[in-house]
C-alpha cells in the first residue's frame, strides 16, 4: 500500500516552515490577563522571547504546571495552565524551551490544544464535540470518489479501499464510498457505533481527536492513525491523494506544496500525540518517559 504515492512524493522536496497563525489571545498567556472568546479568532504569530528557563511543577489536585522563569503559564482566557499528567507537561514545556530569540506561536500545537481544552472558548460539551466530529463522516475524504480520469480512479481504489475496509472490519460497521456529489449513504447504525466510540474518550482526548479529524477531513483516516494502523505521513498523504495525483501530472508551485504538507504533518502529529498522552494511563506514561 502507498508504494505509488511514496514514489510520487519522493520527487517533491521537504518544507521547513509553517503558515498557521497562533491566536492573539496568546498575549494573555504571557501577561495573565483575561480575554474573551473573540480573542481566539484574532492572530499573532510571533513575539520576542521574554524568559530564560522553563520548568514543570506539580500543583493542586495533582495537575502539572509550566513555569517560565518564576512565572506560571496562563491560558489565553487567563486560567492557570495546568495539565493532567507529567508527560503532557513535558511535551508543552519542550515547545517553550526550544523557542529561540523569537516565540513562534504557530509551531506550538501542543500548547494550543491544551489551551483549547482548558479554556473551552466555544463552551462546548462532549456531545457537541462528538456531533461536530461525526459531521466529517458524511463528507469523509476517502468516501468521495471520482469517476475520471481512470488513473485517479484506480489510485483511489488501490490506496483508499484497504483503509476503508480495515475501518469497517475494526468497528464492525458499513461506510462505503460513492462518486455521487451527495456521497455515500451512511447507515444510522454506523453513526451510532462511532458516536459510542467517540464517547469513550475523555474531554481532553476528544479535543485532540476532533483536531486530527479536522486536519485530515476524515474520520476514517483519523481513527486509522489513532489506532496506529497508519503513520502520520501515510494519513496525510492519503488525505491529499487527489492533490498529489494532480501535482504529478501538472506540477506545483516550487515551494508551496511542501510548505503546506510539512505543516499538515506537524499539526496531525501533534493532535495524535495529544490523544495518546491524555488517554493512556499515567503508569504507562511514566514508563515511556523512563525508557
């Protein structure tokens, strides 16, 4: 699987930077001032670094906090930045520690996901998050097929069908695919099964899973990644299958394609790691850290 795509992608270079903007509300992280939810829609990408040391401490309720010099990190909403386990705290602290003279907020995906889980700026509950995530099932990337050109039809069948079939077998559901503009008719039983499965995640893990689904525009690919049947590179490549095919035939802007692919991989990897670190037991996390 993916051999044709790997050969295709090998002709393309690798990217070095990112475009995604970090919320202007990050100012509140640095100052501790409260902001309203509208701040999340504003944008600031960089700021001069203002600290030297990054450390982790355990606070009330066993939560882990991030310290920049002697100042406790806060969220854009002005809340204390506190995460449920040490492994996640280390991941966040690493993002802050590797920053140089300039803080590049658009590279700090783990921090962003934690802020979202803590502040919950749109004030959604789990049921609303599950409903939003499952909407992608009705428009899932790998369920919408073309009926021409023949080369792309074959590529979609060869690369997407094994992933789709494995998901159907894994969850004992019927999903299907279609070249109709309306997409496949997803059975209610399938939706119910996935609703129950997503409901098994805690709020933090569901935040990460919804993020991955949104990046890949696919419930099927996201679950394949979280279930560890797909790597990040494979999931991203499969989510961009038609674009990769078109690039092979028509070419691309010299740097833009790799630029976007690199950033999508970074966001997807961060989301998957966030799910793992917020859903596995603390004992497993400690063992991983020791290893």
